[in-house]
């Protein structure tokens, strides 16, 4: 039985290693990028290439999208000459970008009308997870399509979960991002209190790791903060974008989420002061600046 | 070699099982309580009793205090006829209550002038931890006194750490409490977003537990929130008191900690609406009320 053929759009820091993993697992992959030079290492690894998006979806069973933001996703899938234009009935589009849940449902409905299936499948775990194939993948869309695509997800991720209908994967990712950001801000406040009190942040962290205050954020990002080590990791400008999605969804749902708004504001200041390329744990810098402001 | 004799003040929900553990470990314990009936089960278990605080400190090597709040601690130790009055030079007072770090340093200095040693040693882990002797104990004060008292801490706790000089244990506890409260509020916001989006909170929680959003709070209190199960656990009114300590210390240090202020405000509303006896994870109720307020 020949393997599902895959079309791939989005060969950035995340997409590239994911394509390598699919090729290694024996999937035929056809990749597309606006800038041809991005494809060179993938061609060497055995990927085919296409010169247009519609060619990608016309010539493969499944198109996978891994782009930066909602407008990119919309353009890649729904613009003239996009994936939707080329895709035959029965094709599946998997969007692994982190984008708006509401827009995801909207695109999914358009595709459904043309008998094209769509899954939203945003990931967490960063570049390391992409390289090692250990991403956490949160999937929304029809369960039977999820089951069909499961072998592909298992190549790319360590923990793969079907969350619910279309958009549910994006909602889970939004929840993840608001929780991570708020926990980072709280860790930053704890460190400030310790430091101002003349108490070792390291020892406080160690003590707290052993109790109910334990979080992966305190463990991993809490250590980055101790060392002012903000090499990304996950860039602040992307986390900022994700917190915008949270704020937008909350507004659509008529929800006030003040904690999420507060960390959006912190991340915005971080990006505005030119630190968008740092790891998003650098929001500790803003928490510190504001804590000591007169 | 005979064991260190221990005086104990504070036989509430935490103190009582802690005394039982010390008795079981073979320590002679003399307990004091204003209400005599609180002592009955301890007498049955082998405790001696005293009729005044100064008698406690006069007749034992180490006095341990486990009371509810800063004013109680101050009264027990420094008021006329309190522990300080009875304690001979060379006595040690261990305060395991959760109280103000600044007040702790103040009391410690008074005691030091009389050659009475003091450790602050607040705990986390709740009633279950007290019963099972698995509390996390965060200790401030002179390291040599900490080492001397270590065998006692090891009976009461599972993880025992010396954080720093006098007050450092209380600072660590304050950091713990602000971090726990903010994480609970963030989990509540994530759940609200999921629910309003028609997505299963259970599945979002499961997915998030596998990634960077993992926290003990998401695991333990996140489950309470799903089930609206707010049996304490750790009472909201006590967490409210602890967040007050955080706010007070921040003010003393000239720090603005808006995340901590926000959860103090949530916890205050929870207590004011008559829910102070619930587990503090019930602040999710307030997050929900405010999220949906017109």
C-alpha cells in the first residue's frame, strides 16, 4: 500500500524539520515556498516541489499548512490560486498554524461545501519538538478525518489529541498560550518579591518546585529568567500574536478575561520596545520595569 | 540521649496531626490551647499540657507555633506572659504559621536580644500533608539552628529547605501563594474560553497537562474546578490572608505586582460573598462571574 502523498506549505523554523520527519518516515512530500531557496535542503532530503499552491493540493492527498498567522493561513487556503482552488473533492487540508478559532471554522465551512475536509492541528513544543517529532498536537475537526490522519500526526508529534469539532484545536492552543503567559508573569512577580526581600530566587524556586506551585514554566522558563537567558525558544512576537487571538476570541464570545488582557499588554510592551525576537519569557523584563516604576 | 522536648501552641486543623506525628516519633510534647477541650485527643496520645504560654517555653527546649495569622503569632510570642517571657536563654522558637516576613524579622530581633533563637518555617501541603508528614517546609533563620532542628522538621515534612536568613521562609511561602493563586485564576480563564467556544474543558485540560502549560494547579485544582468541588483543601479565607501578606510586603518593598493585586481582589470578593470556607480554587467562581458581567 503506497503512503498518503503530502503537500506542504510553510517551510520556516517549524515546518522544515517537520517535513524532514515525514520524508524519513517514507511519506512522499511536495513542498511549496514563495522563496525557492528555502526548498533546497528539502529537495536534497527527497522532497518534490511545486510552483503554485493549487498545484500542491491538486497533486496530493493531503495538504498541510504551517504558516505564521491567520492572514497567511487565509491567503494560502482561500485566496485565488490557493489550496482550495486546486483541491479535488475528497482532499484533506490540515492547518497546523496557530490561528483564530473563529476564522478556522469559517474556512472549514467553505471547504466542506466543496467536499474538502479540514483539520485544525496547532502544536506546542517549539523547534525542539518539531525536530524530535515530539510536538504536542491539538486537533479539531471531524473525528473520522482525525483517525485517518493519525499516522501523519504520530510522525510529527509525541502527544496527539482530538479535542473536538472544527476550531477546537485552536481553542485548546489559545488556552495553552494564555495559561503559559500568565504563569510566566506570576513567576516573574514571585522572583521580584524574593529579590526585593533579599532572598535567593534560586532557593525559592527550588522550594516551590517541590509543592503545589510546581509548573513546567517555573521549571523551564523560571530558569531562563534567573539567568536572563532569553534566546528563543518561542519568540515573544509569536506569543504576542497568540495572545491577540485569545483577546479576539474572548471579545467574540463576550467574555472579559482580565488576566489574559494583562499579559497581552505586557507582551505588547516587550515587542514594542524591540524585544520581539527574544523568548517570550522575557516578559519578566516588563514585569520588573513596571514593578519598580515610580 | 533523650529527645529534644517540644512545646506546642496551635492545635487546629494543621497543628493537631503535626503533634501526633511528633509524639509517634518519640518526642515529648507539651501542648497549650486556650480551649482545653482541643487538647483532649492529644493528651490521650501522650502529650503533656500546660496552663500558660510562658510555662510552655520555660519547660521545653523548643517551642513551636502554628497559628492562623500575624497578630496571633505576635501575641503568642511577644505579649505579656507569652513564649518570650518564659523562654530561657538558649531556647528556640519555631514559627510554622504563615505570617508577615517583615514582622517575623522584627520578632526574631527581639528574641535574639534575649539569646532566644527563632526560625520561621511555614509549610505547604495542607491537612493531608500535615497528617502524612509530607509537608513542604520553607525555613528562614540561622543555618546552624536550622541544622539543629532538622530532625524535627523531617518528622513533619517531606521536603525541608533552608531558604535564607530570618523571614526568608515566609518570603518563599508568600511567593508560593501568589504563584498558586495566579495559576488558578489563569486556569479559570482558560476554562471559560474553552466553554464559551463550545469545547470540552476536560479535553483541553488533558491536552494542556502534556505540555508547557502543565502545573500541579491545572492537575489538582483544575480538576476541582471541572467538578465545582470546592471542599477544602485550603480555605479561601486563609489564601486571602496570605495574599494580603504578599500585598503588604510588596508595598513595604515599593514593588507594584499587579497580577498579585488582581488575585487578592478576586479572593476578597470570594470571601466577601460568603465563600471563605470553600477551597481557594473557588476563585474560579469569581473569575466566571466577572467574565460574564455586562
